[in-house]
C-alpha cells in the first residue's frame, strides 16, 4: 500500500511538472505588446488621429511666453537647451543624429561644430529623398520613414516659429540647406539642418568653444549660485559634458583641480572642512583606486544636504 502511495505521489508530481513546463513554454512564445509612454513613441504616427493632430499642432508652435531668438551668441546656449528638451519630448534624437564615421555618431544639437555641411546634406537627403526609397519593402518600414519626416518637420517648424523676423531674413540666404520637400513636392523645414545652420552662424569655432567653456568652468563661484553648492556642481557637470561633446580634451587631473578651485569659493567652515577631508582622502589613494569625479561630486552634494538638514 505504501509503495502504491509513493507511486501515485510521484506520478502526480511528474504530471504537475509537465503541465508547468507546457505553460511556461506557451507563455514564452505568446506575443505581447508594450504600449508606449508617449504618443510620439508609437510607430505609425497618424495626423488624421485627432489626439495626435492636436499634439502635433502644439509642438510646432513656439511658446508665446518666451522671447523669440535673434541669433544672439549670449542666449544661444539657453536656446539650444530648449530645443534639446523638445527633441527628447518628441522622440526625435535619432533624426538629429548624424553618422560622422564608421565608429562615431554626432548629436547635432550638441556636437554641431564637429559635423560638416556635407555630412548634414547626406543625412538630409536620406530623410527627404526625391523618390521613394527602395529600402521600403513593407508597412513597418514605411511607418518609420514617415515618422522620421514628421518629427523632423515638427522641429523645423518650431525653430522657424521661434526666430525673430530679422533672424529669419539672415538665415534665408542659406535656405537651401534646411528647406526640403516631401515626395509630393510639399515644402518643409528639416529640423536638424535648420539648427546646424543657426549654430554655424552663431557658434562656429569649435576650438574657441572648448576654450570658452573651460574658462566658464574655471570661473565658477558659489556666490553666483546663492551659495548653493549643489547648483554650482550641477553647472560644473554640464560644462564638463559640453567640453566632451565638443570633442575637447579635459584630463582627469585638470577636472579635479578645477573642482577643488570652485569648491574653495564656498567659505563656510564645516563645509570647507569636509571638502578638504575628501580631497585629502582622494590624494592619499593610488590613482587607479580614486573615485570618479562624478562620485566625488555626489559625496559633496550629499554633505550639503546633511548640513542643511541639521541647520548647520
């Protein structure tokens, strides 16, 4: 009887295992569709869809609350930052990315100075061909092609609407570099090309840009940020990234030297003591064992938070 019970128990276990295996195997091959978090992330953007059409109409218009851009070098950085936020919002980063070489791609809104007009032309002609691409063999490929044109034209229309009339007139001389046409001959603005033309006019010298960015970084002072070290360190990181984006060289030793110099402008006693301790700790380590500059920045930002929490 006991032997029979063991056999039945074993048989049930085996059957249960087989059922679970079949279920897992079936679950793995079942198709699942994950919905996008934004209408812009959906493949097959449809302007006949009322919801997307309203979103499209909103994104092509420059905000009335903002001042239109007059090609001023002083406000170019802020203007570019606003466009980067829009590009990310409408999922158009790929439409603003250019192949520089077999191993390197460049993001036009940040690395414009390392991207030639010839590279922009290649990118533009691929996105806005004079005849249908032979690579389009199915609806999925057709959707990708149209989606890219919609995103590019949205950015282009927004840029055009963001400019003062004088700025538009200045840029019109190079309109062949950013005005394009679809397969039906209808005119549009290619967003990435439009920005590249603006950047080339306003901010053309790459070496000068790198030097100027390093100068800004080395002049950081806590008092200019209301003695909020976290804000100053955020600007330090932004400027550091900009040097890299521009293709500039910024050695680790120079980065730390500039960081300690900036932090020395914060004279508060307890904070200064903490910074000196971190600097001493890092100096005592072997170079290969030292924390990255971003980790050091994180530690110092956390120290300010603790001081604020304790009302020190």
